[in-house]
C-alpha cells in the first residue's frame, strides 16, 4: 500500500497522539494508585497497565459489536416500515426485491 507523504504524516501524527494519550493515562493510573516505584518497577507497571487496558478495550469492542448485531434487525425493520409508508405505491416490478426480506 503506497501512501502519499501527507497520508504518512497524518498517520504519524495519529500514532504520536495515541502514544501521548496512553502515556498521560498511564501516568494518571500510577499517580492514582498512590504507589512509589523505582524506575524498573515503574516500567513494569506501565507495561502491565497498557497490556491490561488493551484487554479491557478489546472486550468492550466485542461487547459493543455484539449489542450492535442484536439491535440491527429491529432497526432495519423500523426503517423498512418508515420508508414503505413514505413511498408511493410501487409497480409489481419492484416487489420481488422486497420479498427476500419478508422471508426472514
């Protein structure tokens, strides 16, 4: 995949912002913990924080996607009803396109 220099720059900026955000949040977590750690322990704390946070975020993404999948059929049915009401009566030629959805 070839990116333009502008695209590479944007990607670099996003990655730097992500790293800065993680660093700030890791520092805040360490501060909130009240721990006083030497540099080696601090590095271990930061590493574990990032590792565990990734797990939490992955779990949340999976839960969100699961909920989205549960909600989509009702949303589609609601929109189908709304748009059928708003549209004028169609010719029989368009009805076969609607019949596969009615089988579900």
